C-alpha cells in the first residue's frame, strides 16, 4: 500500500490527488494520513540508522563476538535507553550477530598411579570473595611450528583470568607457572581452593608441592567429566570462538593473540552478567567486591 501512496505523492504535481486516488483505488483520507505520518516515519528510520551505526561500532569493538544481550548492555552503559527487542530487530536487519561456541577435544590424560585428590567444588562454580576459589585447565592452539599449550586459572568470584602460562609442552611446569602468576597477581587467600581435572599435570608431585607451599587446597573433578570443571571449559569455548580456530603462522603470533585477548579484552572490556551487579567486566566485578569488603 505504501508504494501506491508514494506514487500518488510523486504524481500529485501533475494530476489532482482525487483523480490519482480513484485511479489506484485508495481513499483520499488514507493517502493524507500516510502523508502526515511521513515525517515521523523518516525520523524513526534516521534514528534506526544511527542506532545501527552505533551497534556496528560496538560489535567491531567486541571483536565481532557480541550478540543482542551484550550489545544491549553496552548501549545502556553508554547511557542509551533503548528497547532490547529494537536492538535485536536492527541487528537482524543489519546482519550483525554474535559468534557461537565450538566443541573442543579433550586433552586430559589421567595418571592412574597418582594420589587421590578430593572434589571440593562439587560443581558449585560460585564464590562470594575473590581469591577463595579458582578453576584451571589446559588447552592448545595450532601453529605451523606445532601446538601452543595454554594453562589458565579463573577466579570464580569475578570470572577473571588471574593466572596463565603458555609453552610448547603441557608438562606440570606449565600449570605451576600459571598458578604462581595467579598467586602473585590475585592475592590468593590461605586455603583457597584450586580446582582442575585429574590430568597428570595436576596430580604430579611438582604441582602438589607448589599448592602446599602456597598454603592452598587442591581439588579435582572426575576423569572424563566436563561438567566437573564446567567453568574452565566454558572459558575455553569462549576463547576459541572469539579469537578463532585458525592455524597461526608461529607460536609467537599465537602468544600475542592470547595475551591481547585476556589482558586487553576479556578481563577489562568483555561484559559478563553478574547476578548481583549486572553487566560488568571481570575487572569491574573485582573492584565491586573490593569496595563491598572495604565497606
């Protein structure tokens, strides 16, 4: 119907509106109602175009990973009060969408002769205070020089990556180096629970000795159960989806990409939904906890 109204509007300088309306079989009152609303429609379209531009900029800044929830949260952080359904509609029209997670292969190799370690987490991936409960795991990235192995420790109170290490191997020293970084950087409290799978790296004497020296408590999930370490698995899925699964030209390039993702984006810029504080970055969540404890 709008096409008919536009035709009448374009031809009204040459022919009477009444004649044009009779020709295309529309009521004059309907045409005039459409004409009077044209300015409002144009204003809405201009506003949608401006919002689409903002959304595109935010999507690019998120490494083209944010979907509707986080784009909407970013707009609200910038002071833009906009309906979430409108954001979804504009993103759909503009072809802007977040990334989806890929399934990763299991790296865990259990040592059947290792001393038993209890599961102190019990799939409760929640902590009230930073530095009291961490989860860790190992993943790998393909490069033309071979695999680059990455070990991380994630604080369950903030979801911040507080310790990580990279190497061309996944021996016990890799997870020990990541744990040392977490202890020095996050100020882990005595008795902090350090949870992982039962891979040989985590059940080794070298790792156990480091845990005891730092006055921490070791915890392990069951072998072959991804649900027992779901928070760490979730971070790996996030990492792989947001930096991509390509083969890097060398380990140095892959290292730089991982460092940039963790330090400049994930910890400090990527929004996560905190049940108490709302959409915050992991670093902001840590600051909120520190302020709450100080108060």
